């Protein structure tokens, strides 16, 4: 399996969480956790790049023992342990109001959405099995037509269009003094496409999303988080060879 371009080693690696560091049932993969620790031990910082909120991502960051930044809420909330405060790129008020309006038009839609909205700072998330087509068409024809409707494996995100993992990672890398060409990104769902597009190299884990597999530089033969350990082995093999 050729995971990387010949001789290329990333300076930094961004991992999606849900469906990438977890199995398809959202259970964290201990082999993936160990692999992230090995990357950091080798001096390659890990970025957690997720649709999830800062509070939950921070818990994972802390308990894995990472040193790199976090790109949360699909780029809406950026955080680095060396920064004085997080960079919050949208208020999330419009997205929440759009959800409330959606329920007023279509009572079958639950505007309260998913549990983690309690800590959401820049966007709003509806349940993943809500009617995506109805939501997309309704939002397009509404006062909130400026909002993007983005489906991941675990939620339907209502978000301001300048927010994406890719645009968030560009800001993070700039502040770290790194280039997008230094970045390897790993993901499983459509909200990872923007980071695939700006990264030096991208890997799709085994995923049902055909557009994600098509967009990646490499597609893993392994489902979800089973990808992470062998991919990290390949990165560290190049890294060790370059240290000699
Ligand atoms: Mg995911």
C-alpha cells in the first residue's frame, strides 16, 4: 500500500474525529489513539479537525496528550494551546435562528438538534436523519439562504459559508508558520473535502461517501479508524529514514 508520495513526509497531520479516529459507530479506536501519540512523540504535531465542539475536542486532546491545535465546528472555532484565546469565526446566532424557523415551517424538523449544540459557538446542528433535501431547499428559499447546509455522517450542519475545515486550517497553519503543502489530512465525510483540497496530501479512510473517496489522493483499504495505525506507520517510516 502506497500511502504517501515517494519520499514525502508531512510536517503536520490533521485528523477528523468522528468516523476517522472512531469506528462507524462513533467508538474511539485505541489503536488510532496510540498511533497519534507515536506521531507526536516523533515531533509531528497532530491537529484535531472536526465538526464537533471545542469542549468535547479539548477533552479528547487532553486525554490523548496532544500538543497541536484544534479546528472545531468545521473551522468555525480555532484553538491552539499557545494562543491566549480561541479564534471564533462566526456567532452561530443566524444558524440557530434558521433552525427555529425551519421547525416553524416544517414541524417534523427538531430545531433543538443534536446534544452538542449545548456547547456550539459558531454553527447549529440538526439530527443526521432529518430530511436533508427539504432542509436544503427550505434554507435556499429563506432569509437564511446565505447559510450552507453540510451533511456529515453524524449531523446536518447549518453554517456560515466562509466556515470550513479547509479555511480554518489555512489560518491555523499560517499562525504556526507552516504551509498547506506541509499538511497531510485524513477524513471520512463531505465536511472533510475542503481540507483535502488545501492539503499537501489527503487520505480518505474507508467510507460510504463516494465523493470523499474520489476527492482524496489515497483511499484506505480499511474502514474508518482501522486506517490510522497503518497510515501512521507509513509516515513514521519516511520520517525515520529522513532523520538518518
Ligand atoms: Mg467524520
